[in-house]
């Protein structure tokens, strides 16, 4: 099952103009998030301190992700990316190394910041 990092951003023009209606909407959204965390649908959730958006971590497939996000539209915009665990990264790197696809020269490790920036610009 894929894991997704979802960055969400509030879409202010779509929020109700009335402070009372906006408060009711935000309370109901917070309750849905709380239920999602409690049920395990949302693995982790956080909001930026400035209130402009936040992140969520979820597992599922593309259809699950779409179904989860569509209910928040148009109040929030999303940037969702599949992510790998460190164990997955290590396994993939080891397999790539065995196949000769990952070489020591291709990985800028232990370089000073200036060298790393230079390496990036050279790409």
C-alpha cells in the first residue's frame, strides 16, 4: 500500500463570508480530521502555525487518495506525493547498486555545501 505526503493549503476565497458560517465550517472540518486520525485513515496531520495550511500522511491507493481529497474541495488545495520509508529507500538503493545503477560518484555525500550547490548547478 502506498504512503502519501499531502500538503494542503486553505483556499480563502471559497470560505464563507460570515464569521459564524466560517466557524461552523472549520469546526466540522476539524471533527472530520479528528475522526480520520482516530480511524487510521489519516496517519498523521498537522497545521502550520500561521493557519495557511498544513500536511497529512495517509496510506492507500490512488482511488483512496482521490476519494479522501475530493471531499475537502473547494475549501482546500492539495499537493500529494507518494513517499518511501527509509527501509524502502535502503532496499531500492541496494538493489540499484547490485545492478550497477547507483555509483559512488553519483551520490554527493559528505560534500561541503558549496560543492553540493556546484554539483546541482552542473546537472
